[in-house]
């Protein structure tokens, strides 16, 4: 697999921004679970650059976040952040954001798609990995997972939609330019 230079640069910038948002723009809500905005940013990059970029941005960004906190690397959630980025890129394929198209059905598809990805990742995959990898109590990790799924779905739906809508409006629509 060969990635374009543009995509590699986007991965670096996206992972750095994911880290900054996940480390410094957080509101604690429940047992090491925070209200954050990095998944909205991740959805933006995954739509623009695809599932591999989304996977690497989520994985690297979350790795850096955990590296900077005293609890150390929490691999189950690092993996899940990568899975979320990949899921966003897959489920949102074909949204023609670069052509100035992001309204109506695309917005609904974006909100429903990202919500499904968050629910599967946080309410199912993350808790199961926590139980398998760290022998965490099921009731605690499933509660954490459900809270993370809901809060991340809401912030992604609101902030992610805004980012993509604003970006789409800054792009010329296909065929809108004419020759004088």
C-alpha cells in the first residue's frame, strides 16, 4: 500500500490535532471518560483522506494522548480510536466533500454513520477489550463505553457536521466554474 504525500502529511497533522484536542480540550464526565472533540476532527480527516488515514490518525493520536497521561498506554482504547477512524472512512466513503457537496442526505448519512461507528466501538469493542486485556469489571467498562459512545456521537454530530459543512461551502461545486 502506497500513500500519497498529501495523505501522509494529513496523517501527521491530524494525529497532532487529535492529540491536542484529546489532551487539552477535555471535560471529565465519568471515570477517565471525557467529553472531547477529537472524534469530530477525526471524522473530518477520515472523510477527506479515507479509512487508512482515519485509522492512523486515531491510533497515533490516542497513543500520544495516553503517553502524556499518568495512567500510561491503554491499548484497548488506542486500538478502538484507530478502528473508529477506519470505520468513519469506510462508512463515509463517497461523500463528495471536495466537490462542495455536503447537505441533506449526506448530513443524515454522516450523523447516522458516525453514531453507529461510535456505538459499536465504544459500547461493545472497547469494553470487551478492557475485560480481555486488563480484567476490568464488566459493569464499569460497559458504563464507560456507553457514556463515551453517547458523548462522542453528540460532539461528532454537531462539530463534525459543522466542520464538513463549512469546508464544503469553501469548495467550488463541480461544474460551477465557467470560462469567460
